[in-house]
C-alpha cells in the first residue's frame, strides 16, 4: 500500500485508503483521477511520480468528498495543472468546510476546525467535451455524491470512484454514506454494463469483473432500506435513528453521528420516493407512516 502500481499500458494507480488513478498520454504529463486523502499521501504520490519522470497536467475530481480532493491545491500550486469537476461538486470543492456543515444541516462549529476537514479550497473548471484530457472518457456515476463521475482511460481501465464500495467497507461502517440511495442503485446497475479490462473502485482492489461487487452493493442498499422500512411506522426521526443504530450494533462517537444521521434520512427519503411511506406533522413532530 501507498505506492504506485501499473495496471495496463500507460494507466497506473496509487494504492491508498482512497485510490488515485494515474494516466499519461505522453509519458511526461499525468492525469490524476482524484487527489489523495491526506497530505502525507499527496507528498508520497508526488515523490513517486517524479521518480517516474511524471508531472501533473490535470486532476479530475470524481466528487467533492474530502478524501478525494486533499491534494488539489498542492498539485495546482506546484504544477499549475487544471482541476476538473462537475458543476454540482464544484462549490463544495471551493469551500470544503461545507461538507461537515452539510452533514450537520447547520454550521458545524466543532468539526469544521478538524484538520482533515480543513483541506485547502481549490477552484475547478467544469468538465466539458473540450477540456477532457486526451485518452480519457468521463462517465456519469451519480448517487454517492451530488454528481459524481468516473474515468475510463484508453487502456480500458475504469476508475469508478465511490459508486461501489468494498465488502470490508460495508462490514466496518454498516451504513456507509450514499447521498441518493435510489440513484446509487441505478448507477450500480449501470456499472454492470460498462465494458473495461480493469475496474478500480476508490476503496477496493482493482478487479477484472465488477458485476459481483455491484450486485453486492445493490443487495446491501436494499437491505438497509428494508431495515428502515421495518422500524419507521408511527415514529419520528430520533426514534428511528436510535433503533437503526441498535439494530446495526453501532456505538457512535460524536463526529460520526452526523454522517449516520444523514444516511438514515437519505434512506427514509428513498422510501418516500418509492411511495412506500409518507409523512405527517403531529404536534410539531414529523412522523413517518407506512402507506
């Protein structure tokens, strides 16, 4: 771990907690797919690329989550490289502290000062047909984040960002974050139709087949929807959240509460969209009811 490994042709990846894609069309300037999850990793990948004779020409941010954009400012300051993202992800990349505020649905006066969440802001260009680096294709993978994308290189290597999570991640987090649960399931179905020789999830090992892992993620998301459906009748959010944590055997630290609370709300929203549950206001309390 924490080293650059060749995948195929001119496509490599930096194996880390959040994998980084590396593609070079000319053997000199590299396209990075995401920009590491920690300042130490940023310096490690830069040092190893320099040892290969590579500089950074473009960084494609698959989405705005902090563990994917940590090196943006470093690479731009050092190389003057382009930073690309979709428009919906752009604002959170420019203002990284918004991520914790989003989870808390308010200004997060504690975690916004956390060093990890204090990643330096950076300004991206919106991805267009004109600025996509030669030898790469952008694929839309919404669901986990607002408008996440993946990248396929002309070596037939597909970097899939956080559209699909490892079994280890599911085991560890139990309710890992997905912004739009139903859209995530649609994207996971789409992954099975993407043709590539190698698939690289951000948080799992490269594989020559993604269908089994995609199906596992679909199964887990549907399982979590049923968990929430089974406990929501006649209850407000706090009660639903408490029972969900008990059933998943999760004992939360303060900094984890907001992410899990947001995920439970997202699961509830997916059930409302499905038409399986509805909401009523009862004495200033929002109550969920099975239809």
